[in-house]
C-alpha cells in the first residue's frame, strides 16, 4: 500500500489485499474491513458524511459515510 501525500486520508493498494489484513501506513495500523483490489484506495481514518476525501493532497470527492 502507498500513501501518496502526507495529508491524504486514503492509501492505494499496490496488490490485492484481503479483508482482515492489518496494514501499517505511516506507523498507523489499519485492519481492512473488506477486500481491496489492486490499484483501489482505502481510508486511513473514518470520514464523515459530506467531508472531503483527500488524495494527492487535494480533495477528490465528498464522502457519504466511510469507516476505515
């Protein structure tokens, strides 16, 4: 997995990741709650409804209600 920018709220899976996998991103442990396909992103923290999703250091969309 790869976090592109230090302000990002998401990371990118560099290979397929299975539900239950524990990922370490910038010293933070994330336990995946679903399978993540290669190239897809997953959140590094809960993102509340109507909050921006940050990738590349910039907003790329608005969240519905996303749990990490």
